[in-house]
């Protein structure tokens, strides 16, 4: 059902109310600003009276229209999005892909189904919130003055999902219409498009999965021609669930199956057909029979297909990702060669555990066409003492013999990547109790591996980087080597900010040669290495948007693109990385953003925006992130837009929680309090912030943090909490990095539930939530119940429920409403930003 606004009582009156009474919340907050805290009770009594009047029996409140933020913020929100710069796999062509910035409300409101954790439009089998493509331009990569060719996108429908063919000679685009998700192909040489007829893509439960067999043949998932009749709308009996003494500590998920009819609907819409498409000729043919496919990959140079498909029984407690899955290897024509595994329902798996038996399958990207997978050696239970947790297995063509063991790992497997030499892989494992990770150079034939590097999973300063990836002609993504050495790229984090790099790691002596590093004052990251001399990078600076640059040894860099800054409004904003320590010596930081009109020596009200992170090591917790060279641009819902209304924003304020991973949340409140005090002390020392007019805010886990600070401290004048969770008894089997259940650590779950301390929240609190939040644990009920508690206890709160929005907010109207709400809230509780 379409709900244009929150049905909950609101202090904002109906639009039919007289103009003088149109902003009672602002009038009441102005009383606070003029008279300070002594007048606060009187001011908020007005709000309470208005709310009571609107919620009284017989009272009606017309839906409020969406609000508009100040003109300066509106201009920021409506600035055009920067194009994506996509280099073709053959490094010859550049695609400039312009995507729309917001999703129209009417699109979010389209009728859809929510089944087993999937949200899709049943009419065309697509995800509801698409990243729509508005324009595509093509030009030779290394010819900056070459004429760009516009790809003419036929009118109608919504274009999305631009994909290069592996050789860069062609590309794919999809178009969603009212009745289908069409597949189109295009020529790089002239930009002409043609439709692949008789193909209707099925992305109801999988986002655009496809497998390239070669540069012109691709296997996609399509809607079967003969689906049969739609399951009956009638519910024929009760929905029943059973448990039989086996523990199953599941997290709380939205959009689950609820009854047998949901199961039938899910199977009807999720069933897809493997279809082979020749994108050059436009011909297609079906492979095998339809199934509930969730993944299709090519093996080697297209010798075989690796598929995963769901089978019953389904679950009412888990999403489709955890349903029973059959993994199979097939011939190119879809004919079954061998069933590799039948993975059971992922129920009863310990927190941080894994399924027993085979899991996580990888096809080889090279002509050997082997298939790899992982098996638990400890039954998947981290509580079991074991010398080895996992092992990697390999099966060679023709896939009829026995697999052999490639490597055993003392800790839990996390990832396998293949090098382009066809001989090695990179195998990564993680010791989750220590938050420690190791990466090995793995000979794929099973000889002894070598440790390449190990570090904390939160390590930034000593992080060796990640493999520099490239696409092979067969469509596989592999780690690139140069002269037998592995290429690594990383953020280059340091106490002075991030400076991205490209390194060459010798696989013999493990010596490192730095090929490139970004200069100070800019942020430049490697994009593609054309040969041992020419490097393509993406360069940006504080007020210079990202552009591609060609670098060659001994020659000046050449600008390949010249995208102009669409945000000149931000040139007056000042940004500074600020470092300091909290009382126990842990290093902290925040990015201080100052409004364009703030004068030297002037103190302004401020918003602290933060998100807690957990660390095993205090030294790691103090490492900085970010760079002063990053291009300054804000998302539609970023609190940084409030700079244009005159507020200081202390952005990405570090909120470390340091301790043993098993129990660090025992001191969560105490550490958040230490963090907050250190932030406020530093802000006061800087002389730019009025320490008596500071608000705290955050999104998701940051919202949880903000409300806890309001409940347990008196450090802030008010708070803003978006899409958070506030009652931990509703997430009883863990949250964030908490591994204990409610029954293992009842006191901690209760202590960390600000809902249970609502009577202590005396400062005004703005709650914002998406009506269709799809994130685990952050159901809208969390904000609704906290609002009801505060209303019942006489607190001061405002609850804004955004129609059709999920955990993040996608519509232009929602972005404007969020900015208006935050600005008005700060104006009310902190006073006018430009008045001392």
C-alpha cells in the first residue's frame, strides 16, 4: 500500500494550517535558542501540545508534502553526477557512462515482491532500485582530443548495466520495460546498438549474472518461455515451522518467506533458463532445463559451465543465499557432466562458522579448466579445536575422477584469486578471534605455498595492497603480473593521508619495487597498466573531479579527459584533517569541514557524524583514513550538505572500540563516552566550534551510537539518528561484530539497548527511517518503538518515515526531505548557525 507520509503523530501541523503556525517546531526551538536550556521545557511543551492535539481522538492530519531544503543545499543535491570512466579490457577505448543521481519516487513505488530476501518487480524480473544509465559516450582511450561518439539509446524504458565484452570490441546494455528486461549489444567502433530478440533477462534474485565463453558468446539467465501458471492467490492452510533441539542462531532478516504460497511464488519467479547469446549475430539458444539458478560461470576458455541452483526445502528464517544449493559442472550446451556438491540449508551454523562439506566454488580462468572449492576440516564450528580449519580442493577435466587437496589452512578461508600466469593463486585466510589475516602464494598443482604477507584486518599503514586486476580475453578477472612479478595496488595510508600506489612484488625474493605513488595534495590511483612503461591513472584534487591521466616513464603526464567541476559552490568550503588522543592515549581523528562564510576566529554550532569501528589493537585504531586530495562532493543524504546552511560538520569522527574481539562490547558505552569527550575537547581547542552547541548523529550503527550517547551522557544538545537499531533484544543472535547471543551476554545486550534507557534521553532526538528498510536488524520498528517510548515518557522527538525507501535513501524527494529535517532540527536545538 502506498503511504505518502508517516502515520505517526507529528509536531508539524497540516498544510491547511495558517502560515503563521506552519513551523511550530521551529518556533519552539527558537525559544530554546533565545533563552537557552531554561526555556527549553516551555518551548517543547508547545510541541507536545501540538502532537497531543493531532493524535487526539477525531483529529486528522493531512499528509505533509515533501519539504525542500535551502536553495544552496538544493543546488548541491541537483548537481549532475560525474560520469563513470570505464576503460575497455583491451585498453583501447574509454566509455563515459552517465548514471542518474536519484531514483524517481514512482519507480520506488512500483508494485514489487519481497521474497526470501529478494526485492524485485515481477513484471520484468528486475531489482526495483536500478542504477539507471542516462547517456553513454565512447572515444579512443589515448586520444584526448578525439571526437566522442554518443551511443543513441532508444527512448522508453530504463537503461542499466553497461558491460564491456572481454575484447572491448562490443558492449552490452540492458533495458527494463514494463514487461521485460531486454538485452542489447553495441559496437565499439560506431556506437550502434541492436537488440537481442527473444531474450528476457531474469534478475529477480541475481543482479545481472553472466558468463563469457569468448568475446562474442555469453551465457545469461533468462525468463523461461514456459513458466506455467502463476501460483494460486489462496492460502490453503496455516504456516508451520518446527525446531528439534538443534541450535540455529540466525540473525534477523527482512523480506523472508512466510507461508507455502510465498514459497511457490518465489520458485515461480526465481526460476530461470540458461541461455547462450551470440552478441555479434544476435542469435540465442537455451541450454538445458530451467532451474533456480543463482550463479553461472564459464570454466577456463569456455570449455564448461559451473552453475549453482537452489532446491527445496526453503526456509522462513533465512534468505535465499542460504537455501540448499546444488553445484554442478556442465558442458557448453548445458548438459550435466557432474554434480559437485549439494550444500544443505545454512541453518544451525555457529556464528563465524561455516557449512560442513564443500562450499565456495571457483572455476579456473585458464585453459586447464580446473574447478576449486573449499571444505571445512573442523565441521565448520570455530569452537572445535583443530590444527586446520579449511582445505582447498581441485578437480580437473573431464571432471570424472577424484579431486585432490591443494592446500590446508590453519584458519578460516576467505578468498582465492588467480594470477594471469596460470600457475599460481593468492589464498587468503583469517583468524577471526584475533582479527588477523594471511595471504599465501599458492601453486595451483598442490605444492607448498609461501606466505606473502600477514597483518590485522584493520591494518592501513602497513597494508601491502591488493592484486591489480585485469580481464582476460575469455572474460575472467585475474591478478596481473609483470615480468613474473605480482602487481599490487593500495591506498597508501599514512599519518598524512592516503597516497595510492602501484607496487611490483617479486615472487622469487619477495622484494618490492614501487612503480608509482600519488603525489601530495592530490589523490591519484592506478587504473590500467598498458605495458611496462605506460600507466593509466585516475587523478583528482580537492576541487578537481576525477579525470584519467596517461603516465609514461620520462615523459610529462597527459590528461586523457577534461571533466569540469560541477560543484563550484563548494570551493569556499574548508576541510582539514584533525588528529588528537582520547584520555587513554588512543589516537583519534576527524575531518573538520567549515562553511564558506565562516570568519576567522568565529565559533559555529556543529554536528559530529560518526560510525563506530572495532579494533583488537589500539595502535591500529589510531591509523588515519582519507586524503586531503580527494575531490569534494557529497551524496544526497550526506550531513556535509548542512555546511551550506552554516553549520560546522566534524565528519567521519573516529569512534574506536578497542579490546578483545570476544568481549569488547562490554566497554562500548565507556569507550563511546571517552571518544565523544575527546572530540568535543579538540573541537573547542580549535576555536571553530561552539562547544555548547554540538549535536551528535549517525546512520545505521552510527545511529545506534548516537542514541546511546544521548542516553548515557549529557555531552550533546541533541541528536540525529537515521535507520538505526536501538533495542538489541530484537537482534538476539549477534549484531555488528558481537558474536555472543543475547542469552550468552544478557547484561551487555540490555546495557547497549538505548530503548531501555529512553527515560534518560532528555535531549531532542530526530529519528529518520526508510519505510522499506532491507538491512538485517534495522527494521523500521526500531525507530517507531523508540519514538513511542520517548513520546510516552515525555521526551522530545520527531520521527520521519520515508515512503518506499530502504536502508539508504534513493529518491530526490527523500534527499531533500532528509536535508530539510536535519537543518531544521539543528536550527531548533543549536540555534541559528550564523548567530553567536
